[in-house]
């Protein structure tokens, strides 16, 4: 290898190393800034961060964050499995199965209680939990799709019951997870807007939702953060205009 080539390779290596260090510095600043400006509890930070990473297709970072939450005892194995089971509704089963395979055995062995495996019971459970989020939601969706896509209705609610009926996380925490994941996905704005409303209905505050938007800048970028901020703003303004709206 000639001396000029060696010098060129050395220069490229040093340049690449310097660039990597710059990105690392940017990352550390961003992480510090977004979390310093929020009031999320440690548990809420963990739930939101994991859901944002999974929604942003950052599975390995999600696994690392899950392990950190487990080691810090911020989340229990049952709460982690509950979170992952819930997110099957938003990112699909294959992705969650792949993430679960990389988790410690302690988490993989955790159990959550599922409804009895009959379609009617699971459908009833799913309907019950969906109506906790939105008392009129089942009627609206059934009216919209019951005739045109009965197979969709027949399967959505059993799956929803399986994903949401376990008790390791509160309904408020589940909605925090849902909003975080939908924010990072970036392709489900109608659903994001709906879940902003249901989140407020079950006890999340507007400030907590804006905190999720704030930290999502780090995990999934500013466009997704402002998509959530816009959904929050639209919902709160519509409530002011119609104080009788549910």
C-alpha cells in the first residue's frame, strides 16, 4: 500500500470519526433537551420511549430500552409484555414477535391473562374495552363497516380484546403507549386524532400529550411531533367551540 493511499485512508477514517462524534454530540444534546422540558414520570418515559421506538421501526433500540427499564425496575416483565401485546394492534404481530425473541427469558416467561378463546367471548371483551375509550365508537364503526366489511368487524374486536384486556397497565397508560406509537408511525393521522380524544377521555392531560410530542422529536423527528401537536390542538379547539361535545 502506497504512502499517499495510507494518508488518504487515515484522513477518511479521522473525518468519519469526527462526523460520528458530531452526530453523537447532537444526539446527547437533543435527548437532554427534550426530556428536561417534560414532566413525564420515569415509568411514562419508559412506556412512551419504547412505543415510539417500535413505531419508528427501531427494534434493536427498543429491545435495549426495554432491558434498561427492566434493570431499573421502572417496568415489570408483565407490564412489558402487556405493552408489546397492545402494540400488535398497531404494528402487527411479526414485528412484536421478532422483538420478543431478543428479550431476556425473564420477560419472555411473563404471563398476561387473556380472554377465553372463543370468538364470541373475545368479541364481547373487545367491544367492552373499546367502549371504555369511546362509548359511541363501536356503534360508529359498526355502522360504517358492518355491511361492507363484516369480516373486518368480526375479527377486529376479538383481536382488540386480546391486546387490551390484561391489567398490567392502566387504561391511561395504555393510551399513552398507543398515542406514542401512532405518533412515530406517521401514517395514521385519523387514528392519532381519535386516540388523542380517547386519551383525554380516560385521564391523560393535554400537557402529557404535548410531552409525548416533545420527546418524539428525538425518536421519530419533528414532523411526527407536530402531527401530534396539531391533533391535540384541533381536538382542544373543537371542544372549546362545542362544550357539549364528548
